[in-house]
C-alpha cells in the first residue's frame, strides 16, 4: 500500500481539516436550507461533541480498524472494508461533482463536464500515489494558503459587515436534530481517522481532538461571517463562502476570485486524493496481490461521476442514504468501538 508511511499529529489534523474546508467552499448545508444562525451554531457544537465521543475508540485503538479486523477475522474484516470502501468512493464522487458544478457555474460555464472530471481525477490519482506523507506535507502548505485567502476575504468584506444581520435566539428549534445529522453527514473526514490512525507516529489524541476544535472554530467563524455580510441573502446564493469574498473590495482585492480558484482547486485535489488513497489502501488490505489500487478506485469514481452527469440522475438522493449522518456515526465510532471491545476481550483472554 504505502509501506507504512507516517505523518505527525499536526499533519493528520491539517489534512482532515482541509477536507472540511473543501466542504464549506462548495456547500454550506445549514445555510442552504435556511436554518437560523442560532441553529447552525448549536448544531455545530452538538455535532462536535458527538464526534468527540465517536472517535474515542479510534484514539484508543491507534490502529487501522479494517486492518485490525482482517488480521483477526477475515470475513468480518472484508465486510467492514467493503462498507468503508463504498462510503469513501461515494464521498469522493460527491466532492468531484460539487467541484465540477462550482467550476461550471462560476468560472467555466461552457466547458465539458466530463472533461473536468477526467482531468481532475488524473491529478488526484498522481497525488494519491505519492502517499500519505506527501499529502500530509501538502496539507500544511495548503493551510497557510487558505489562511491568506481568508485574510483577503475578511479585508474585502469588512466594510459590508452589518451587526444587525446577527440575531440569536435561545428558543428550542425543532430543526436542531436534523441540523446535527446534516453536520455529521458533512463530516465524513472523521471516518478517514479510522483508517489513518495507524499512520500517525505519535499523539494521535491530540490530532483528533485538535481537529474537532479546529473544525468547530471554522464552522462557527464562517457561519457568523456569512450571516454578518450576507444576511438573508446567504440562503439565495449557491456558494455563500465565495460570495462573501467577492461581495466588496477594491483594487486587487476586488479580483480575489483567482486566489479563491487556486485555493479551492488545490483543496479539491487534496480532498479527493486522500479518499482515493484510502480506498486503494482498503483494496490492498483485502487483495494484497492487486496492483494499481488507487487507479481502480479512481476508475470507480470516474464511472459513477460520468453516469450521474450523462444521465442527469439525481446523485444527492443516493448520497444522502449512503453517506448519511448515521453512516458517519457507524464508520467513525460504532465499528471502531466493536473492534476495540473485541480486541480487549481477546487480550484479556490471552492474558488469562
């Protein structure tokens, strides 16, 4: 697979953090569905707490979940690997289609969609083939580029911030439960932790809970910024995060689109490359003799993406089932918990 390449806890944190950044760049579900700022912030906090609980077994296990199961029980391990593989493939397809739509609607409306899919996947396959160490180092550099773009965004939109757009309510909302599930469904990067735990050289817990804290800060900060700048208009925009950056500004800042395009393209590549790398690794765990595993994963992503593009069938319906908040809870928490309990009982039995 990757001959057990290792990354530091900071690289692990930033790699998964940038995957979350990509989600915000192309889709902000709680804003898109018209939920209030209060619900958005409450859902983000509750979701972070739930994710913290879910990831306790991963932090304690400190090994790849599927790899551990396959070593103990091959049938159970293969079943778990299939579940993770299907999830990561569909998660990659979703990222690819969202980025294709983003490019088509905002920058290249006349370009052929299948062409974008193919070109981007070729780049992602190359990056995934470099291994997790290269992806980890790239995530660190990308993080600082993202910080620069956010700084430019804040400067360009500062004069348009209106505190009157910020309204908070302590009243309970019936939307809160579904909002929490929506946030979980957009947190598929935590499922990658169950696979990448074995690659973190030390301080895995620091990486996991640092990731959750960083994601919560990102979610809260972006939600407040979008609400303060756009107000009710945010619900009507396709890409509220991008709209904030282009809402105002003068001089070179007024053409910040080029900077955002660079940042978002590299983020998309890192995001999709990571999940292709993981998918290829899962193939290698089940079929060690198979070669070109990342390429096989990319082929599956390409075929699914082209199918939903050519046929105009709705991808969101099947995606919401396969990659729902419940699925994230299963893959990130419940399966690792079962593995941890099984391994604990086995260790106790062998000790007796």
